[in-house]
């Protein structure tokens, strides 16, 4: 009888061990808490927002909110046709952009890249903003919330400086509300960021709506 009890008890222990190891629901280790890893990677929905709204340009173009970019809009020209703007070379187009919204000192008027290089730059840039969002956010997020914030930061910047001026995610009311777990109120803050140099841009309005929708889903 004792041997039978020992055998059954050993079988139960093995089942508990197996449930912890492979995650079988319904049987849990009585002493070990299984911790949930925080979301650290953008999902396909978030990446899709970035790729759709940034689009892929293999030649450098002026920022839509720059002096030259606004002139392109005024003349109803795609950004890549900036050379059709009168005296375009005398107008500021910074930050010059290429690929899927990539900016930096390596981007300048006339620069060309391949589609493969554009995809590589995208993944490098996304990883940079994923790490930035992880630094700034102090609460647990869903995959969609995290991805929406990465898309937002990719477009507006991380704003990790020493001042209190909201120039990106870092000093934004959006981030403050997220860290207070006021997620519904935070979602509405996406819609605040639709202007460039005081002018509302239709593309930014649509992008913020999509990011807000993802954040709330």
C-alpha cells in the first residue's frame, strides 16, 4: 500500500514538473511563479503602419515639414519631385529622408539606395526605437500598445533630453498618461501630434488615427 502511494505521489510530481516546463494549463507549480516577459518587439501591425505611411523611397527627399517639403505640398508635388520647386537648392529640406523614413548624417540630396538596403535600414531604425520605448515606459504594455508607441516614436522621435519641452515621446502627455496607466486618455493624445511647423498634415492625421486604433485594440 505504501509503495503504491509513493508511486502515485512520484507520478504527480512529474506531472507538475512537466506542466511548469512546457506550460500545460491547469496544473501549476505550487512554489514557483512563472513570470511574463515584457513586450520588446514591434508586431506586424505596427511595422505595417510604419511601412505604409513612410513608404519606401530609394532616393533621398526633403522632410514634408521642412521649408522645401511644404513648398512641394503647396505646388502639389510628391516629395521626390522636389527639384521642380523653383530655387529648391536655396530652401531647407532637413532632415533629408530615404528608405522607410530613415534620416541622419548619411542622408543628403541625390543619395540613392537599393530596396534591400532600405529594408536593412528599417530594421536597424525600428530596433533603436524599440529600445527607446522600453527605456521610457515604466508600466506593462500589450503588444499592440507597445507597437503603436514604437510607430509614434519612429515618426516623432524619442525626445530623451534634459528639457521639459515636448518634442517627441519622452516629454509628451501621451507618455505621462501611459505611465499612469490612463490608457484611454493616452490614446487620444496620439491625435494631438498631427502638425509640422504649425500646419496640420493630412498624412499625419491618418497615421495618428491608425496608431490610436492599434493602441486601443
